[in-house]
């Protein structure tokens, strides 16, 4: 990290405030001649970017792959990296409860143990309205660990209020609904619920300047059918539907919050992996991952510039190895 870069603590606070998921990687043990030292820390973002230092390029490549997996699973992990083969002799990562051991043949000796802690944002729910149902949602949401933001509806909801939210529930009884629904759909809010009777809800949807596919993203009447009658019961049914929508989504989608646009040359999300043809390591295909288009029709990805240079000296050697 350059001297002008903000401290990682400030960066973590910024990402957390913006509801951006990331993994905190901390070196807890290092055996020389590893370049990292206990206490060295880096942040791994959902698009594969690594900010900070937990070792050289080869160690970083392994950290990136495993960190993105923890970001998808949501479970912390102790990562052990060694240049020697894993205990089973297969060269494949050895997975234990809460830990994984990876053989990294590119390491110049030494071993590293790195604790990977995924920090995913608390689900944020924006509630529009001052009705009894809206008040019940504001009361019950924190019990689930959700961050609830309540807007009166007098001035609508700004794009900033919708940014980073996983759900929007409109319980304003007809006040300021249409523009907020359109804004939420266009902002890509995962769950959008409108508290209304089936008849009124259908009329509101029909009047929106949206296509059929976008209108179908709006849940109305909001909430799962559980026979709810009171404002509190209705709020519980809505939160149950929010849980179903937020937790039921694939994590791959959930972690793309800060990923740049995906292109064939730069997949960007970090969710794709490839095998380095030189050392056999699994690497994450992300911005900054070394690659080469030499020696065939397929692009090859590498853990470091050294493996790429070795490949480009004799692409046929590694292409034949792949074919065998």
C-alpha cells in the first residue's frame, strides 16, 4: 500500500458505511523467509482487488481465491499456505473445519497462516410511510439485525437513501408511492414491497412507466400469506418475505456491489477461477490478474508475472501439458 493511501481502518469504515462487502485478511503466523509478518493486513473486495499487504504476488493470489470463497459463504477461515505438498499428497487444498491448507509451489520457502474474516453488510431496509405497519417494521427490523431507515414520504426518498439497501417497503397508504417505486426498480433494489390491497396494488403497477418484467419485481400485497391481520402481524409477514428475498439470493449477486462492469477481457467480479498452467495454482480471474494470449486460442491466467514470463518463453510446453 502506498504511503499516501488511507489507513486500512479508515478504508474499512468507509466500505462498511457504504454497505460494501469485503474480507479482512490478517497474517497470524509467518515462517521465514516469508515476506509478510504477523499483523500484516489486507482487504479483499468482491471484484478481487487486494488493498494492503499479506505477502508477495503468489501468496496474494492464493489469498484472493480463498477470500472470495469466504465472502460467498460468509464463514471465517484460517488459511495455511506452504510451498510443500499438502498432507494428502494430491496437491489439492486440504479442507478442515474452519481451516484450509493450500500448497503454493511459487513461494520461495516459508509458510503463512492468514485469518480471513468476511465482513458482509447488515441488510438495510428502507421503509416509506408513517402508518402503523411502517412503525411495526421499524420496531421489529432491528431484532433481526437489520438496519431500518424510515422516510416519512413528505419529500419522497433520495437515491442516496436507496443506495446500498437490500429492501424497500412502501407503507404510506397512497402517498408518494409511484416515483419511489420507479426509482427503486431502476436502482436495482433486490426487494421492493408495496403495502396495498390486491386491487389497489394492481392499479398502481399498471400506472407505472415500467415494462412488465420490471413491474413483476414489485411485491404487492407485500408479505408472505400467513393470515396476518394486525399491523404487527403484517410487518412480520413482510419481513419474512424480505428474508426470503435477501437470504435466498445467490451470494455471487450479493457481493457484486462494488465490482466494475464485466467485460470479456476483464471479468471483474472475481467469481471465476483458472489454473495457472505453469505452477498449477488456482487463481482468481479478476482485474490485475496476470494473463497471456500467447500459444493458442484460449487466454491463460497466472498467479504472478514470473509464471507468465515462463509460459511465454515456451507456450507449447505448457499447452502440451494441458492436453495430456
